[in-house]
C-alpha cells in the first residue's frame, strides 16, 4: 500500500515537471498570452496600437479572452495527462477515467 502511495507521489511530481515544459498560447486580436500546462502565465505580448489609453477597455477584454483561451488549453492538456497517468497506474480501472 505504501509503495503505491510513494509511486503515486513520484508520478505526480513527474507530471508537474512535464506540464511545466508544455506551453500553450491564447490570442485575441493583438494580445498574446503564453502559459505552461500548469496554468502559469509565462509571457504576455500586447500590440503597440492597443496601448493607447482610449483602448483601455478593449485591451482588458482582449487580455481576459487570451488568458481564458490559454488556461483552457492548459486544463485540457493537464486533464489528458492525468487521465493517461491514472490509466497507466490502474489499468483495470480505465473506465473510471473515460477510457
């Protein structure tokens, strides 16, 4: 039992490192957000024309869209990796994870 817990902890740490290395991107009309699959934002790039104070509301909306897009991609990748890991650790219980 404790061996399985140790193995699960090790697999979780390996998964975290793997997800840190995977990048996702969200774009929204001149706003680009790059994050990793652990949902950590790495960079935000904003087109110069959006930096006008008159575009403040538009920029905020575009930032939200780009961030949401990147986070959705990160969540999808994370869920797929977790499903694969759990399926490999418990092959007889694959149906619980949608296999």
